[in-house]
C-alpha cells in the first residue's frame, strides 16, 4: 500500500484505516469562466487526541467553532504533492467532516468581494500644476488627452473645447482633469493591501506596463486631493484578473503558501516543448471524444455610455474563427476606445462631474496604452508599437495572444485516460504550484495537454487524467 499523509501546520493528522480520498485538479488555461484550485470534497477524519486539538474539540457542545482554515500539505510516498487549506464543515458521528481546497475564493481576504471603486487605495494632494509627461514606471496616474465633445452633455460650460485633459503647452483651465491610473500601479497596490505577490511574463512585459485604466471621473477645481478609487472601474480584484485573462489569454497560477500569483501568456505556454514521455504509463489508447466547439468567438462588453460605440467600428466587432463549426465563446468586460486618424482616443460619453449634476454617471472597464508626450500632447491610444486593442485589423489581439489557442481548439479532441502515475509524476503536474511549467506529456506518438485530474489517495490504482490532443 502506498503511504499517504495529511499534515496540518506541519504535523501529520490521524486518518481512518484504509481511508481513500479523491483529489481533483484543474488546468487554469482551459477554463475562462472561473479560476479553480485543487480540492477534495467532504471527507471524515476520526476523533483522536491529535485531531481534536486541531479542530478545537468541536465535538464538545461547549467548544467554539474553529473559524480559521488550517494550512495543509498532502504527501504520497514521501513526496509533497499538494498544498492548500483544510476547512472544518461539521462534526459527524465518526469524526470531523472536512474539505480540502486551495482556497482561491479567499486569497484576497477582506477585499475578495469589494469593488475596486470602493477600496481605499489612498489619495494624493492635487498638484497646482498637473505633470503632462508622467512616468509610467514610477507614477500612479497620467492625464492623456481624449476627444470627448459629449463630456458635459448638452450644456457644456464656457471655454470647454471638447476634450478631456486638453493640452496646449499646458492643461487648459477649462478642460476636465481626469487622471487615469496605471494598471501596473494598481497591481502593485493590490500586492500591498492583500499581502500578495503578482509576477510573471504579463507584469514584466514592457508594453503591458504602459496600460492605463480609462475613466471619466473629473478632479474638480475645488478638490484638494485626488482619491485614487474614483478613477477605478467598479469590479472586484478577482474579476479584474479574470477579465484581463479573457482579454490577453492569460494563465493565472496561484501558490497559496507563498501567496504568489503568476500571470503567464497561455499562447506561450502552449508552445512549450513536451519533455515528459509517459507512453508506458498508459494502456493502449483507443476511445476519444471529438471537440465540437472548435471555433473561437472573442468579444468584449463595450461601454454603453459611449455613443461612439453604439454602432461599433469594424475593428472592434467580435472575432469568429472562420468556418461553420460550433463556437467557443470568450467575452471580457474590458474594452477600449475608438481613436481618431491621428490615434487620439475619441469617445462620446457624459463624464462624472459636479457640473450639470453629473456625479451619477458611470464608466465601464476600458484600457489604453500610455505613450508619453507625443507631438506636444500627453498621448495615450489603443495601440503601441506592434500591439493594438482590437479584434481585427493590423497588430490585433487575436494575432498576438490567441493564435496558438485557436489552432489548438481547431484540432483537439478529448480523452479521459487512467494512468499508472507515481507520486513524483503527480507532483510534476501540479499546475498552480509549478505555474504551468509542466502541462503537456507525450503518450504513444502524440502530445497531450493535461486538463482535469482525478487522483485517488493513497495511490492504489490508476490516476484519471483528462487529456487534450495537441
């Protein structure tokens, strides 16, 4: 019999004799709607002096419920194969009913379900003179010039020239001043308040470090400070990450012990060479299920307050892989703005300002790239270098971030295979712990992308793997 231990806070707990559990794992590159961590559904650990101490003797009527989850490590044959948390669910007749998860639903603590626009990210004194040449690597915000004749609705004040952050050798006195926060800055603030580290190719990408969060919230002449949260979209931290994932095709890998999120480009992961040959770990492979939804449908929610997007320009229409097969839809809440012929953002959107009682207006999550001072104005646009926030046309999102995944969807089929895996094998295919380092294996002449995993512990029989043909 294979050995198996569950350790809480570093100490092995007592398990029922011959007890088996099933560990479920998921590949975050394959799921766009939720970010799932590994889990073991309800199972029972027996009453014992050691276990009673961990669960605060909760079987006694006078004992208080232990509200804190316990850090858990699972070992098979001496190999650390899984890390996460044990939650007490209830007391059963034969012991403590618990559940193991990686607790991704609580990784951001008290801020898990709070909108960015409601989180106090701090403030800064409003400068006497705003800096036009903001530094995207050190500053919190910039004020790019945006054409928006509809900012004040049908009653624009005297002197308004039809622009947010209008600039002619300096920001004009009559223009609404709308700071736009850098995404890089926001991710850094999330790290600070949540005690979490965010790393990976996405945050290291020099182009992505220039992303700014478009908004329409004006700093009024009478304001003395800039409240950062006023200029952030009304989405939660988990939704921010998930919607970025659906825009740029990212893999999000959480290490709950080190409190680290690694954000990687999924198309680059799909191009990693396959280094493991597991042909001898499986029997003869025959059955497989065809994938019917082989065509991508990529789309975003446009800002309904922007009249210019009521009828979308062609480059911002959703993208469908050519063909007649079923569609695999991915839709993100993040979009962008249209641009003028010179590349300047252009919208037709009422702003958020005390003038004309416009404080109840809203804005949706949108992104732009900050260029700095270009042609004498603070310039941001929906493109920079070889990247453009559009589904069609040159340098579009599909070509840069989705082509490998599109090819994969178009030719893949699914197999569920029982494999004779060792504890070392199980550890190697921990997607979150290894940040997608090992996602593919070679089996009997073909490479496969590993999907869901069903692992019986102790290891006493085959491990069930969902395998997607590459």
